[in-house]
């Protein structure tokens, strides 16, 4: 089966080509960072809900998550990526990141 006969959409799959390898690598790294950021955010929300953090810790975590989000936005813009570009298609498992 040739690539033209392949019915699967390729928009969210990682295609490694020599001329786009830097962008693809950045996309992969940012995808992992975004996954970790979302996990950290969920954990922080759980800890906020149970009152497990001091006010100082809440502020520090909130500031850190905001700065990380800003930096991720800057890096996505630098490499021409949209947030949905980081949500890799895992085939039968579905998308890597939850859709907000």
C-alpha cells in the first residue's frame, strides 16, 4: 500500500522528515512537558481542595504553573505549533492528552 492509498489521517501523527526534524523534536518535547504540566496542575488542584497546602505554597504553585503555561505558549508560537498539535494520536488508544 502506498502512502497515497493510506486512508488514515496524518495530521496528528509525527512525521520525521530531515527538513522538519527540529520542529518535530520540539513538538515531542513540548508534548511531554504539556502532559506533565497537566498532571501537576491536577495534583495541585487536589491538594488545594483538601487544604493540604499553606497559602505560601498555593501562591508558589500557582505562579509556577502560570509561568510554565506562558513559556509553553512562547515556545509553541516560536515553532508555529498550536495547543492541539501537541495532542499526539495514539491510534486505537485515542489522543494522548484529554481534550479540554
